[in-house]
């Protein structure tokens, strides 16, 4: 269920900077509040510097949902998934974003700025923010994710 006026945490590196601006515009137009962790230019940066603070805040429950963007989506995803309460899903089509929420209760969306259009990215964001976790058998599976051997 869509909950407007919720704060969405967002971060990117230089490769994701342009798309982050588009996502922020979409979020603002749709009455979301935004916590922006940068980066704030196209100048080359190291993605962990931007996304560690976001991962820490999602992990602590300060914000419920986040969005991270880099060239492939993988560097940002790998970084935030180090936090035990983070479930970050790399999504390149809206269907994956829907399933990431429905089945995995993903709380951070990762997107590959260099491989998707702005239009697809905004559809992914919309889907991610408007899809609920299904619970049930998926709850049991999600609870097992942190039970490393
Ligand atoms: C930056 O060139 C690129 O490596 C970064 O955006 C990301 O794709 C890393 O995973």
C-alpha cells in the first residue's frame, strides 16, 4: 500500500547522479519526503562513502525504505547488504521490483543507471514503493536469510 509523506532515503555515486536527480524529482512530485545522502555531482567518487551512511540508517530503522544507484547497481547493493537488517534488491525491470517486495520484503532498491532508461527506472521506483510484502511462507524464508552457516 502506498504511504505518501513517507521519507525515502536515497544515495548514488557519480554514475547514478543523473538518475538520482530524476528519481528525486519523481518522489517530490509524488509527495514523498527525501533524505539525500549524495553524491551531488558527476565527479568521480567511491560509492561506499555515500551508501554506508544510508545502509546504517535503514539498518537502525531511521528510514523504512531506500534507493541506491550506481553504474551497475552491484557496488551499492553489495555495500548496503552488509547491514543485517538491510535487504537490498538489484532491479532492472518493474517485475523484479514487485517480487523483491512481495517475496523478499526488500527495504532498499538498487538500480543500474548505465543499463536502464529513465522511464524504466521511474516505473521500477513506483512499483517498489507501491508493492507490499506478502508474508506467509516468504516471512519464514526472509527470516532464514541472516542465518549464515
Ligand atoms: C563506476 O565507474 C562504477 O564502477 C560504479 O558506478 C558501479 O557500477 C560499481 O559497482
